[in-house]
C-alpha cells in the first residue's frame, strides 16, 4: 500500500507470513531432521533435537532394503494415475453437461454431486467395502482405482464447472454456426482452453489419491499390494514400536513425486484456480 | 439469393415472453437493423434466426426453406458476436479457417479465401498473431473475417460495435456498410444504438417488450414515427413531448398546455377529424424548434433558458415554457445564456400528434 511505513509492512505482512511459513514448513524440517539421525541420537535427550550431530543414511538404507518401499511406490503410482484418469474423464463430461447442456435437472445434478462430496469417507467406506466384496476386488489395487473416483469426481466436477463457466458461450455458439458438432467443440475449443483447469484438477486428483489412507487401509491387506501411506504405517510401526527413522525416510521419499508434480505445473495450477480466459 | 422471412414467431422462456408475434420479410441483399432498449427481444430474434434458440411458435424461412428445426450449422449463416468470440488458442488464420475446415473445404481453397477476406479487411499482416495480441478494432475485423470467408447466405450481427470506443465505432460503421455493399448479402444487425440503426439500416425494425413497434426506412421512422416510443427512441436529443388540450374554434384547432398555445396548421388539424378525445400528446423534435426574435401568440412559445449545451455543430438549450420542459436547437452560433427569455418557433408541419390513450400517432 502507498504510505505504509516499513514497520507497518513488517507487522501486517512479513511477520504473519513468517509465522505461516514456519507453521507449514516445520513438519518437513522435522521429517528431514529425523531421517538423517541414528536411533541413538534420536533417543538421546541430552542432545539438541533440532540439529543433526552425526548424519547417517542408515534409515534410508533400512527403508530401501528391509521393506518393499519401491513396490509400494509403484502401487501408489498405478492407483493414483489410473484413478486420476478415470475421475478426469468422468468429471470433464459431467461438468460440461451440467454447465452447458440445458436440461431441466442440470442444477440439481450439480448440487447432488457436490453433496456426495460432503459424505465423509469414514462413513462411505462401509457400503463401498460391501460393493468391493461383491465385485471380488478385495485385496486388489483395482478396488482403490475404482473407489478413489468417488471422492475425486465430485471435487473435479465442481472445479471444472467453474472453469467451463468462465468460457464465453458465444465461443461455442460461434463454433456451432461454423459447423462444428458438440464433440468437435469439446475437443477443439473447450479442452484446449481448459487445459490449466484440467491440469489443476489432475494435480488435485493425483495428490488426493497419492495420500489416501482410509480406503487403502480397509481394502488392502496383502503387503505386496499396499500403497505407500499404508505400507509405511503398517510395516514400520510394529505394535507399539515406531521405527521413526525409516518411517520419516518413507514419508520424505513419498512426498518427492507430489512436490515435483506441483512445482512443474504451479503456474497452470494458479491459473486454473483463478478462472479461464484472461485477455 | 436469400430472403429471410419470420412469420408469427414467438419465443417464451419459462414464464417470460421474449418475442411476440414477430412478422418480417427481409429481402435478399437487404440490411435490416433490429433496434430497441435492452430486453426488447432483438437479440433473441437474431438468435432464433441463427438457430441458437428454439422457436416457441411460428415459422422462420431462409431462402424459402423452413428452418425451424434446422441446426445452426446447416442454415448457411454467419454470425458476428458482441464480444467477438474469437478462439483465443488459435491464430487469426486458424480462427478464420475454422469454419471452412469444419466443412472439409480443400486446404488450398481455405488459404485462398482467408487471404482474400484478410485483404478486404486489411488484416493480412495479422494472420499469424493470436487474438490476445490484437486491439479491439483488429479483433472485430477478425470476427468479421471469420464470417465472410464462409460466404454465407445471411450475415447476423449481434451488437458487433458496442465494445469499441466511440471513434472506432464510427469508422467501423462505415466499413461495415461498405463491406455489405461489396458482398451484397442479406444482413440482420442488432443494436441498441439508434445512430447505428439510422446510419446503417436499409430498413429499421424498432422493438420494445418483444413487440415490433414499427418497421420502415430510417427516414420514414424519423419523420413519421408510429408511436411515442419510436418517436422518442430515434433522434438525439430525443423528441420533446408534452400533453396538450385541444381547443376547437370552428375548423381551426389549437393546442393548449398551461400558458403554451399553438395553432395547428390546417393539414394537421385535418388529422384530428373524427378524433374523439380532447387531449393529445404533442411531439416536437429539438431541431424543429428554433429561436426567433418576435413572439407571435399561437405560433411561438415563450420560455426561460435553464441549461445551454453547446456540442460544436449545434447548441441545444433546455428551456422551461411555463412548466413544460423543452429542448431546442439554437444553431451553432447561438449566444443564448442560461436565464435568458427566448421565443421558440416550432415548424408547424413538423409537429407530431399522438393519442395519449394508446400512445399511437394520430
């Protein structure tokens, strides 16, 4: 703002920002801090816990050699990518239809989809478990691929609806007069224009699926079929013994792909959250 | 060859009737302007011709073919939108070629037609730019180009100039008019700007509340408005209206409104033969009301000047004639100042009379 002194700026802007950053980043710091400490150092209360005195890779080695971490990573990629694709496909069509095809129940449909998003996963997994059992998908990665879209689709649909809304109708009408069919309009005009929105939806889906816990815990029990969040917790917490070092190493390695995805697409992502067409 | 005919066309959106009983025959190569205030149904009518809106009742013919159920793409029309509706991810060339590509026109033919259109519109240099990199006027040209490459039977324009600044608008108005005479294609043009309507239309359709108020050439509408709405809508500043009492003295008829008294010339008085009501609405255009030096009772109006508005080529004065507010054209060299007393003389043949009960011209 014009006329603000440095102190005012400090109080209004920099100090709150610093606090916020500290709040957000401290867990990551703690994670990294723990990964490179030996058990002895970790449990030694004499030492300063915020500092690594004798860095070691033993936790990472433990994670990579004594668990099937890479298999879990592969499982998680498989589930996250497939469920993202399914969710995107469904929500693109749903959002376009609700927003653009004028049918009587388009508004209620939109609201219904949103309401389904509000049902907590912790309740939904009970009936879903029954469905999965009936489909004989118990203990299979496909159970996750099929159930993740239940919370991804509503979210993406709403995100994309807002996005489609910001594309002027005239553009489609013009294309229609130009002789393009609905499908052509969708693929040639809408999809290219919505790329930032689609990317943000995809990132969201990917992250949510990557981090999902409840369904994965409920539907998968075979160690070889676990996803990273479940694998780490079930294999590295034995009874009341927490293998903090490998646990944190797993958490760190598992957050790398998500961080990479975000940083690659951050610009599109911001554009996607703020609307489609800016001229 | 494409004449457009609308017969008894209605459009109803749930409980709102947007267009009522619209009947119009647009001749081949004619430039017809639909004009009216916002919400009058003009854009809806255009969209029904385009096939973007279904018709509730009635028939629309394009080149003698009923098109009620024909989808927009098969009507052989092109439409230019107010916000241009250019595809932002395509270059100017791709924008203009899109319609032809959809119709599987050979590549070579597309290239030829796009270049031809770009030349006509003076945008050959811009073919490789994206819409983002163009000014408002240039975008407008691209939108026009996209319409003309297709060589449609009918052009539809939906307020195409209203996003441009005033100067550019005047320039594009002239260019559009030239373009129309060059392409010789039927055109329907929607605007809320009466100046655009007057200057561009071969014929004007004035609409209000979904109803056609009057159809005619610009001068017909200006000189013989069918009702007070048309009279007030066309012309700037708009026509002066005041209600007056009819004073009959033998064959002669005078108008009286407060202290204002005007004798009607015999041909105007003759119009009132058989008129049963004793009151009329009088309409006088500002330019038909001029200051004179001498007050002649029954011929002139005495008034006090309230506001003087010089606009360069004309000076308008807002006056108060014993309670009747009027605007008069005082000529570009006027020296009239506020609070002056002026004598205004209406041109007797240019006095318009309307029935206060239905607002129609008498």
